[in-house]
C-alpha cells in the first residue's frame, strides 16, 4: 500500500507538472503571445524549479520520511496553483506593463506564476525514492521504476492535455480538476499509516 | 489484375502531373526565421511567398512581377471591400504583413492615411521589402510584434483606428490567442466610432461555427463574404444597407480596376445570412482549441 501510493504520487505529480506547463502557455499567450521565446521562458522556469525542488526534496527526505508527508507535498504543490486560478490575468497585465519586453516579461511572469507549484512538484521524486529504497542492491531498480512512473505520467499529462482536455474544458476548469485530484491523493496518503518507515532510521 | 494496372497508371499520371506543377515553380529565395521558413517561388510572372515547400499548404501572398499593382489573390480583394463600409479611413491597422498586398493597395487609394502594420516575423518584413515591392514611409510603419501584444499596448496608449484588418492566419496554423472573444473585444476598443473591422478567416472545418459565434458575440451582426476564403467585415453600430453599399462601391470602381478586379464582383458577396450553428461554443482565452477544431472537417 505504501509502495503503491508512493508510485501513484510520483506518477500523478509527473502528469500534473506537464499539464500545468502546457496550460501555462495558454495563460501567457494573451499577454505575451505564443512565440518560441514565451515557451522558452516557461520551460526554463519549470526546469529551474524542478531542479531546485529535487535538491529540496532529497534534503527533506533525511528527516522522518513518510508517505503522509509525501502526500502533503503533493497537496501543497496543488494548493499553490490557486493564486493562478484567481489572479493570473491581473498579475500578467501588471507584469507586462512593468516589463514590456516580451522575452523578459514572459520569463518574469512564468517565474511568478509557476515557480512555486513546480518547485514542490520537484520535491516528490527524490522523496519517493527514499520511501521505496530499502537496500543498496535494489536502489537502482527502485529509482528506475520511479523515473519510469513519473516520466510516463508526464507523457500522459502532455498528451491528454494538448490533444483532448483543451478541446473539452476551459483552462481554469482543467487546473481545478488537477488540483482536486492532487488534493484527494494527498488526503488519501495522510490517512494511510506507515508502520514500516517508523521502524527505519 | 486490370484494376491494379489501372490504379498504377492513374498513380503514374498523378505523379507526372505533380512533377509538372513543381517544375513550373522556381524557388527564388528562402530564409529561416524564428517561426518558419519563408520561401519565395516564381511561376511565370507570378511571384509568391509561401511558408511550406512548393507552397504545399497555400500561398501567403502573391505579386504579378510585370504588373505589381494587380492584386493576384482573391482574399485581399474581398478585404478591400471594407472600404465600401467606410470609404475614407484616416488611420489603418493591419495585423499580419505577408507580402504587403493590403498596405500597398491602401497606400494607393488613401495617400494621406496613416498605415500601421504589425508583423511578428522580421524575415517576412525583409522578404516583403525585397521581393514584394513593399516600402515603409513616414506614413506607413511596420511594428515587429505579436498582434495581441501590440493591440494591448495600443489600447493602453489610447490609440484608435478607422480601419482594422486582421490577416494573421494561415491554412496550417492559427495563432489561437488571436481568435478569442477577448481579443476581438480588445480590437473593437481600438475602433473609432465609424471604424470598420475586416478579418480574413476560415471557410471550412468545424472551426467555421465556432469562429462565427465568436465574432457574433463580440460584434453582433457582420457581413460574411465567402469565396475560397472567408472574410468578415463589420463595424460598431448598425451595418449599412445594400443601397449605401452600392453607392460607396461605385467610388472604388476605378481604383479597383487598376488592381485588376471589378468592385461590382465584390458587392454581391456582402451577405448577413447566418449559416452556422448558433449553439457552437464561443472561443475565449479560457477555451481556444482553434487548431484542433480546424482539423475536424
């Protein structure tokens, strides 16, 4: 159960990040256009936030790791999307006035809107590795399986969002759906007790 | 057996025809930009700008090299029909330069008007200058920018235009943020009280319905001109009636004649008939899958 949840959280987090990234392009387009540099700004911010999130997640896993806390990270990542739902448009308008150059304007906007949720999403994978790995011999296998699940989730999130979801739903409806699923998974993890990890130190 | 032979010979014929068509087209220039490859082909006296090899997906803009005043393609002729609704605009905004057919024609008809052209791709601007007889002047300006970014900026600085032409679409790719209700309302806010909007859009695919309800949501009634392409022409307030259109169209018989087409041919295209499904979903910044909708016939 623990193991399954850790994989589920990592896979869903992968889905979540890529869906938000694609919708990020949608949110920025009315203000900054959809040129290659707008996408460049978005991808840069996502990569930067993920990389720092990995560092932080690894560090955080040193201290009493549990599936509970992993679920909490997922839920926090989702909740930091809420300001985006509520204030994206006025924020983008204000930022585009402050920084009229569309390259740096979109970079600053992506940083403001997407850095925090992506940072928390980045924490998920290394933290999940800590929960899954029990011995050195199996560590590579577990890490490999985790990368698989998380990157496969990303692929699914990219495809479903860009091929189908945008045809069915509004951007904010999709974001809200993602947020709710993350919260449900996070809450589920909170109520699953973790005897195994308490014994380990 | 005889059927497969027939098929094969048919295929060979098709290949031959395709080869012949390609052979007539000569690549004159190509350059890569941030957005695409800009290609210039010549076929006899006709020189065209294309964004795909051998102009596979339509031509962006064409010029007759012997008679550069002639308007070769049909949709710019329809776009100029906007003048029947407002015959003497003093300020014009064109979104999408292409080969510059529209600004060149408008410059001839309206020697004193200010013409601002917004083009996202600097390579298109260079090619228009070099191969399509386009020139900037103190009254014709090109702004290298995304259309929507420029419209928002113009809105903030309180600019207005008597005529706005949207020509930023391609058969292959639609900038989706330029086909939403919010964008059209921003454009609308740039129009002077007597200002006119003309938009070159799509006539086929499922997108037609969505595009129609989106324009209706932003502008109410509009003229829907259809011939190969679809051109939407509208303005603030009530549209002119047939008699008014006919009267102003007469003014343009002579200039349009120098462009090589007949104003009287454009006039009957002005219809307000609503031939789309009014229940289609309006395109907004939140819901703008224009390219996906354009895939569905």
